[in-house]
C-alpha cells in the first residue's frame, strides 16, 4: 500500500512538472520571442534618404534587441542614392522620401510606406525681421516667387514693406533628394526647377541656414526640431506657411512652436501635402529574404511605437493594414 502511494505521488509530481513547463511555454510570449529571436539571423543593408535615416537607425537598434542574430547596416546619402542602390541590387532596402515614379516602377521598384513627415521652410532665428515674418508668413505664391521665378529677392518684397532691403539668401539641395522634390512639387514644379545655393544633405542645408541671418531654405521635420527637447534647434526657425493666403498667420495655421504641434498638424492634414508625404522603403522586387520580411512586418507592428518619440507621424491603422498586405 505504501509503495502504491509513493508511485501515485511520483506520477502526480511528473504531471505537475510537465503541465508547468507547458504553461510556461504557452503563457510567456517573451520566452517565445527570445527563442524566435535566436533563430532569426542574417544581414540587411540599407541606404538612402536623410529624411528616414534617424528613424531607421532607431528601428534597427530596437529590432536587433529582439533579434540579436540580425545585423543591419545603414547609410544616408539622399533618396536618389537609395533608389539607385536598391535598383542595382547593391543594398536590400532603400530609404525613400517621395512618390515612386512610373519609370522607377518599370525598372522593378517595389515599395512600402512606413511613416510620414513633411518638408518645412526654414530660416535663421536671428533674422532682424523675424517677428513680422512669423506674423505674416509666406503664401505658396510668395514661395514660388522666391524659389522659382525669383521675382522676390528681398525680405521687404516678400513682406510688402519696401523699406526692408535685406536680401533673401536662398538655399536648396545639391543632391537628388525627396525633400527638394516634394518642396518643388508643392510649388508646382520639381527639384530641378528650384533656384538657390546648392547644399548637400539635410544636415548641410540646416547648417547653412543657421550660419546666415538672411537665409531661407527647407528641411525635413527631424532636422528642424530636437526630438529630446521637442523644440526647434538653436539658430533655426520655421517660416510659417500662410495656407489660406490671407496675408497673416491665423491661429489655426500657427502650429510650429513644438515638434508635437507640427506632427499633429501633419497628421490632421492642416499642413499641406505636398510637402507633407509618406516615407518608404524600396527594393528591387518584393523582398524574399525572411529576415527582411520579418523586419518590415515588425516596423509596421511593434516598430510603430517608436515613431512618435523619434519625431515622425504614425501611419493610420487602415494604411498599415494595406501595407502589410503587400508582404503576403
């Protein structure tokens, strides 16, 4: 009888141990993720748009925490480089910051939207007429006459004050990029039509504008605002857009003080599009490597929680669902 009791007790202990192990495996998603993370491995190479570079770096860091067997190499160089590198097969994914053309699609470009931001007109914070500029803003027509026709050459011309003789020193991008293309499209043309002093890269044009009190240029949001303070970078100001063209910045057009305000304006459609736009990853055909597919799926799911803190605008749930369909 005693022997039978011992056998029963041992059997029960074995059952409990098996059950506990089963429940731990089923009820602990972290353990499952770690196991999956150990299995997923490989390299991903990415190049392209300055606009998407900071967020891509953040995504790569967080993804590699979950999947330590994955290595992701990233370099910025402009949207044009990202597309060229992707179509040539030099890299797996190109960071891209404008709409994909039919010619690029005909060459095999495949794309997926991952976030949204905008191009902003930027100026020097030490401009002697800053307060008046912030009160009146520039209409789209004024920007056209500054960046395209060059009918407007001084800040006085732009503000309707002939007594102001300070010239507008216009800066544009020298590299093929989404920011300049979207700014050109906002003005009814393209990057090649923009006039001004050519500067390479988003950091370069931001630096040039900060170094010239009479400057006017344009930057992607992330290069105008500090993601930590959520304020504009020292030395930089955003020139308000007079969206309704009534010669002043109305309260509903005044959303430039903080990063969160301009992000909300982009999300809600208060800031014009273009120059607001989606940002993309592009590749030569639909990605087939499991590690790339996993990375893109993660970006459109868990990765979206890093978008806002990094200074970008999250895609809508409907948009995300549509982009995930592209990966099936």
